[in-house]
């Protein structure tokens, strides 16, 4: 492709992008293709000869678009969001064009230094103590793996990295029954072993019970096992419950245990002074992760991972082959030493563009509005006698179910499952679900970049109508 051809296609693509963004609400939110439908439309072997970009775009429109679930549609209320925003998309264009591989400072000093500064901005925006240093990771799962590996190395005096786990004893990791599965994955692949993950019971509001945590630690110590790390969550995946950091932190300090905090979604709410209470006990935290790629309008992937002692993180991951030795080593941040991958994208540019474009006040306004409309939705639900709220509404997630009179628990569960599928198959909105106290629970997340109260009101009208038509 010549530069002129590139220019022509790029201009056309920008038109495509802008009109997609303008019309995203016209697409069915959830793709309804059957498994294999897209795969079978793609030729079994690659073309021998060059094809035009126009023919690629034609196939993109005809084959790919029907198989896309539109996460940027404001009627996307499922999971947690993976928000974009125009300034983030523009930065992605620059990142793709530069194509820099930012593994060490020397391979793109601007990327390393912007990353360092963006992590300071974010740290201060969310209210972490000033000794914390940050690094951008691809995902919260990777950051949590990094935390558990660092905790493992610290408690074993870095012997497992060198000698293997044979003589390290039985390490124990603690989290609540509501913690995201990325913790179980990290424990499984870190060599600690899934059976050594202790799931602590939760209280009525689905937050970790610190009394039960302490009991479990004492029990394990009596058996000669080694408590290594507690993962506390701010904003659990199911209900956005907030684990009590101060109470958990005091226990971690007493028993010399690493405290990792997973705030993947709710971390963004910390930019609001009125949500700083979630971080009470911050002085006990060893590592902390949140995802600007969820609720801070920054394209996937962009995870902010903060550590109190960067030296421990670097010592866990550092490896220095000859070809990566530089004259600047020790004077700058070589982020390849701060996590699993060697190669790294220039992700800090997205954050720079988003934060400068919205301003911190603009970000606060948007996040506050999402929280306000979640509260409005919960009021709408409470008013209807045949619906019920199933968990406290803390930020922008509302958990509820249809509960018409005259049905037993099994029937109510079946009804809500059917309701979820019927709504999602309509293409008009997309909800996801969880199970709370054996109840099939619908989750509605009011945090898509462009969602408004009008979207919520319309969706709620459809949910009520569809639910009542199922009962009849
Ligand atoms: C609380 C929590 N932690 C971690 C994750 C994993 O996030 P990622 O996709 O960035 O690995 C999720 C995903 O939704 C989550 O809800």
C-alpha cells in the first residue's frame, strides 16, 4: 500500500469510525450469530495474491459486523464496561502509527517517561499514598498475577524464583467467595496451587468478613502453613461489594501478610472525594490494581498497577540478557522488569489524551452521573412490587430480579433466566447475571461511556414489559 493509498483509505476509515460512533445505538447490542457462522465464511486458506483494502472493508461490513457485540452501545449494561471515548481512539491511532515497542526506556524514552508521569497523575487522582509507584499492565488478571508472585517471593525470601517451590512450605492466599476468578487463576499458575486458595465467607452485603479471615489465618498457622497474601476487592464483579480495607489491613500487618487490592472497576470511583471512604486503610496496602479500560473511557487494554515497594516487584521479574543491557540502566524505569511481558505498547498515550481531554473535573462529572443513574434505576425497581433489589447499590451496578407472587424459588430462577435471554436476544439491550444466595440475579451496569437516564428509563420499561409477558 503506497502512502497515497494509505491516506485515501485512512480518510475513508475515519468517516466509517465517526458514523459508527454516531449510529452505534442502531446496531443490535448483542450479536445473534450462531457458533461457527463467521468462521465458515472465512476462506480456509489465505490469498496467494494481494487483495484490495476495499474488498477487505466490504467483507468487514458484511461478515464481521454481524458477529460484533456492540460494547459502545449505551444499551450495553452487561458485565463491566470496556469503554472507549473519542480522545482514547485518536490516541490509539497515533500508537498504531508509531508502532513503538516500549520494552525499555531506550526503545522509546517518551513512552517510559509519559507512563511514569501518568501513573503519578492516576495515583494522585485516586488518592493512593505518594510512595506508591505504578506501571501499566494489559489486564487486571496480569497485575494480580504479578502481585501474587511478588508476595510469594517476598515471603520466601526470593528463594522460589531461584530454587523452585520444593522447600518453601505451603503458602496460603485468601480472598472472599465473591472475588474475581483472576485470583484463582493466578494462584493456580503461580505454583502455589488452587487448593491453597482460601475463600473467606462474606457478610450480608457480600463484603469479606474480616473476623472469618482472621480465624482462617490462625487455623492455617496452627497447621504450619504460611499465610502469604490477602486479596481484598473494592467493587466485586457480582455486586460491587467493598471489602473493609482497614480491618483486613490490620490483620495483614499483624501476621506479616501481603495485601493486594483489586479495584478493577470501582477504582475509577475513587476520583470522587465522596468515594474516598473505600480507601480507608490505604496505609496497609502493598499493591493495588484498577482498570482505566473499564470505567475511565480508555480503550482496552489499559490497567494501572501500583506497588508500595517497586524494588520487590522488579526483583521478582527482572532478568537481564546481554542484548537488553543499556547505559541508562538504573537511572530510568525499564518497564520490562515490572511484569511478565518483555514487549510493551505505548499505552500511556491513551491516558494522556483521555485525562487532558476530559480534565479531572470532566471525568468526575461523568462518573458521578453514572452513579446517579444507578441510584435512579434502583428507585424505579423498588417502586414495583413484583421486582426486588438483591444487593446494596454502591456505585453503578444494580442487582435485581423479577419476583412475581405465587412462584417458588425454582420457578423464579427459571423465569429470570428466561427473561435475561429474551431481553438479550431482542438486541435492544444487554444484561448479564450472577447467582446471589442461590437466586438467579440480573445485573444492570449503568457505566457505558454515553449512557443517560433516558436509556435506563427505556430499558427499564422493556424489562418490566418483557418480564410480565413471560409470567402470563
Ligand atoms: C473485580 C475484577 N477483577 C479483575 C477482573 C479481570 O479484569 P481483566 O479483564 O482486566 O483481567 C475483573 C473483570 O471484570 C473484575 O471484575
